[in-house]
C-alpha cells in the first residue's frame, strides 16, 4: 500500500487534495444549513421577504420599516384582516392600514380562507 501512495505523481496528489476539499466543502455546507435553519413558526408564509423592494406600489402604499423587516403575520394582524374584510374593505385599503402591500394582503387572506374585495367600492 505504501508503494502505491509513494508512486503517485504530483498531479494525482493534487486531484486527491481537490476531492478532499470538495468533500469538506459539502460537509461544511451541511453544517451551515443545519445550524442556520429557521425555528418552526406558526405562520404559513411570510408576507414579504425581509429585503424585498417596495418599488412599484401604487397610491402611496408604502410599507413601514417595522412591518417590512419582520415580514411575518402576527395573530393580531390576522384578526384585523378578518375584521376589515368583514366590513367590505378592499385589499389596497387593508394593506395601507396594516402597512403591507395589497398582494400580501390578498395572499394572506387566501391562506386564511378570507374573501377580500380587490377594489374599493364606488361609494367611498
């Protein structure tokens, strides 16, 4: 066995070293993903990714820093969403009041089985 190892040329040693480094890289990646996994949350999906851009929102529907950075819906937010949808408010109006985008409101309402209006009623 020692004769086989001593007979290896430099290029073969480099290939073995490269294969070992790749293997160590995959092991490190596995540990990294295991250590950085997110805790189990009650939320089904976050409203928006933490670093999402709010460009493209219409009618001044800006997200506040405290809500956009968390991105998670709290039970109190879900309760407010249910109440406002029951009163017939539109997704854009609910989004303004909850500091979320209308699409995030529609997505969360869909996950919770709540029907929301897409546009504001004409009488308002």
